[in-house]
């Protein structure tokens, strides 16, 4: 093997080792990152990826649950490269069938030149040209068989032939980011459920107290109505009081059915939890 060939092999091995170290460092960062610093962790990761692969732009897009729109949520740009994130919010995806078809098949999109685009990728070509993209590579972000979005590199100053290490690096980081986003989504959902449970419990408590007060009002009104000494002129007003109180009891009953929750023990470590799906009892 010539000296030049040896130097090339050594350089490739060193780059691969550097890529593995970068992956390990990024993985540790996401494992330890609390939810409120996830955006910062993603931004830093994009910068490190871009600098390592000498990309001009690195970015994350997240998809809506129905796959109708994509939003550029995170972006890093090399010095002198124009950001695009402000232009790429809630982008309709209906026209980008070629691009989205690759991602839905969990395949990367890798183009050294726009001449490699399929003839039916007209919308993609126009979009890439509008962003001055000369080369691009994007990989899907997937969790539990669901496409959450994609992670990508752009080259805008000159064409770039993406190395297999670049694509492999993107794929591994895409899974780390996807898992972190899904973890944060689950945590946010649990927080929302906890807040909802609190509101429903407060509503149930208020309904119980109101029902008790209404029962007192109705009891006194009925007792007064039975008193033969009650003036005739006051009886219509008393009838209105009884009618209003009974109508209020009916409203409280409907609210009780709407907001009905019960405690159930599902073996949760924190004890009983609220079952929002349980049918209300006939009476309470």
C-alpha cells in the first residue's frame, strides 16, 4: 500500500472514530437533558452535526399527526448562510409526494445535485431552488413505526457529495431526537391530564357543596310553604324560589354527569389515579 493510500485509510478511520465519539456525546446529552432544555439540546446538536459534516444548514422538521403539514422547528446555519426557518412554517405537504414517499418508506433522501431529482418531483425542485439548495440529505425521524418528521443537511454554497458516514450519522441522531421529542410529548400529555383532573375534581367539589346548599333552600322553602300562616301574597314568590332551586338541582346533576371521574387503583406507584372514562353512577 502506498503512503498516500495509507494516509487515506488512516484519515477515514480517524473520521469514523470522531463520528462515533460525536454520537456518544450527543446521546449522553439527550439522556440527561430535562424537558425544558430539549430545544437547546437539539439546536446544539444541529450545530455540531453541521460543523462535523461541513453542511451549510442543518434542521429538524416536525409533521402534523395527519401528515398534512411540516414545520421547521430547529435550524443551524453556517456563517454567511441565510436562515430559512421563518419561511418554512406549516408547509403544506400535498404537492411533495416524491419527497414524502421516501420518508414514509423510512428511506433517506440524498441528492448530490438537483439533476438527480425525479421528473415528477416538480414541487421539490422549486422548493429547493427557492432555498438555493445544491445538495441535500434528509432522513426520517421514526418512533414506534410512526413518522414524526425529518432531520436534514443542505449544501448551498457548492455541491456536496454526502458520505455514508454523513447519512449514518444523521440516521442515528434522527432516532435520538425522535425519541426525545416523543418522550417530551408523553410528559406534556401527562401534565395536561393532571391539570384536567384537578379542574374536574374542583368542579365536582363545588357541585357537591352547591347541591347541599340547594337542598337546604328547598327544605326550608317546602317547610314554609306548608305553614298555614304564610300570607297568600308571598306564596307565588315562594313557588318561584322552589322552582328555581329545583331547576338548579337539575343543572348540577347534568354537570355532575359531564365531569364525572372516579378513583381507580391500577397499581400505579403513586397510588390511585382518576379514570375519566368511567360511566357516571345513576345517583351520587
